[in-house]
């Protein structure tokens, strides 16, 4: 794996309103576990054979990383629990702010079975999921909430999502995506939704372990039993100060190398920010019928293109942009560095202390947009928002000044963002003090 510490600048052009929607998303993040995909350096260490965990053969951190990379688990089924505490208010409040700032993706009459809608629910609280997979083209994920259940099924080029509570279904095909066959075809919004909802420990671990460098300590921290399987515990910790990430712990199946549990801890202490782990898992081939789906009688079915129309034309464009990332839980870095951004995106610092600077696009006269000019026709200042949205912004944000001028800092347990009055956004998985220091250095 190669280091990922280089400063990076990506330049594209786009509508100012698109920039505002992006800036709002970063200022009020709802699914950001992927920010832990920072630079990782391997510190040799051996797993202790003692303690309360099972007795396993010694293994170094390097060997355990290689074991994860070599794992080729294509078939499994089981249940997992995901608990998320990002330090955000009610998601309905976030929708109010998004709508007030012109984000049409949060409005409209789209299907309640739309994968993007259900993804938001995983951004807070605890949820029980059932998963099954048989290769890259057959996957099923179900969110169990009391008597109701939401299922997302991919079977070849067909993607179905079904919400039993509302008796609504969402359907996407390879044709909707304009694909040309094979497993690479079904990449429309529905297929992207399937990827977005891949919140298994394996997916999250991949985000953390996809880069290597000298800013992180990686050690083997003993053993554990997870879902009835013996596992090694891989501990990932930033060497740098200023990160909101305290550590990442990955429980790795000793036999298959498959991650079974993922825990993202805050540097500020308290409950984990993200905790995802199997409670039951079987690596046998699931029954083929697991991936079959026929809408029950009376189900309201919405096709992907119809959902795009309900959310406005920009919804489809944003879904296409998201395909450049690594899924919603792991895609913040991918989106920030993606080619669909309006204006300039560059990085300040490296590794866990990286801060991204987003600059609003220039107008026809070559001047950068400011305030309401950068927001297009949407509201741009807290005072311009509806009362409910103003309360939400006030609860998250605080006014600040510095070499960057003046602006407002929005804080969560994992990602903090500074929106300046002159149209710039600074965002990163860093503390408020580290964020303001980076913004001052950039000016």
C-alpha cells in the first residue's frame, strides 16, 4: 500500500448552487465513518496469547494486515448490530436545513424504499441488520425495526428495495444505469444505494486500511470471540494530535481473515462513534432463493428514473458523483477529492490531521462567490433560514474569527467544518482548535 500524504488539488467548474449543497453536506455530515481512512504506518507487534480472549498463535500487525488483504470471503450470511453516535441532532432537523439551503435531494415525493432515504436512518442510534452475500452480484441487506423490515436486494443486474412498513418498493436495473453488461453494469442510483448500504465490518475496515504511511500506529491488541468465532484485534491509532479519531479497533476472524467487528472511538472519550459487529455469521453459501424478490400484491413500485424526477434533476447528478467515492459511510474523502466538485478542493496537512479547503466557484467575471452569491437562489446565512433550521444551525455552530476572516464552525463528534463569510469551507476529522489553526495557516 502506498502513502496517501500528498497535498492534492482538484479543479472543476459547476453551478454555485451545487457547491452550496456540497458545502452543507460537509458542514452537517451524517455518515462519515470513512474519514478514518487516513494514513497508516505499521508498527510490528505480536498478539498476546493471554488475557480473556481465546488462545491463538502469535501474529504481527503486518501479518494480520496481509491476512485481511488476502481474505476472499465471497459467501456469508448472518446478523449484525450497528450503533452510531455522531453527535448530531434529529435527522428531521438536518432535512430542514438541507431544504432551506436548496438541496432538492432531501425533498419531493420519492419512494420511502429509496436506499438513500434508509441510509440516513443508519446515521444515528442502534439498528439490527441481516446480511447475505454470494459473490459480487448477489447481495441482500435487511434493516429490522420491530415488526417492519427494509430489504435491499441485488441479484445480477436487478436491484430491488422494499419497505414493508409503507408497502413501497424501489427498482433499478442495468438499463437504468446505461450499463453494457456484466457485473459492472448496474451502477445506477439503486445499485449505488446497494453499495452505500454496505456497512459491514469488512467495508469499514477496508476504508481504514486502504493507505499506508507514517502517521499511524497499528498493533495487534490481543484476541476476542465475536459471533462465535475466534478473532485477533487490530488496533489503529493516530500518532498525530488534533484528530477527533481516538482509535479504530477491528476484530479479524482468525481463520478466514474476514473483519467481524469495527469500532471507531472518539479522541474525546465517551461511547464509540461507530460500532458495527456481527452477532451471528455463517460462511456457507446462502440459498439461492435468498436473493429472489417479487413485490407483494398492492405494492407501490418506484423506478430509479422516477425517483430521480421526484427529487429533481440534480439528484441523479449527485448519485453519479457519489459513484466516484467509496460508499456513503466511507465516501467523504472520495467525494471531497472527486471530479464532480464545483470550485477548487485542496488539502492542508496530511494523515489524520488533514483538513480540506473548498472554494466556491468563480462567477462569470472571474470573482469567487460570497455569501448569498455563492448559494445561488438558496438561503445562505443562518438569519435567512426558517426558525426550525436556525435553531439547528445554532445548536451545531458557533461564530469564530481569525486570519481567515469570520465565519461559523459546525461541530460533531467526528467531523468539524468551518464556513467562512467569503464562501470557503474547511472540513476534516479534526478538533475545532486544529481546524481553526489550519484555516489560519491557509490564509
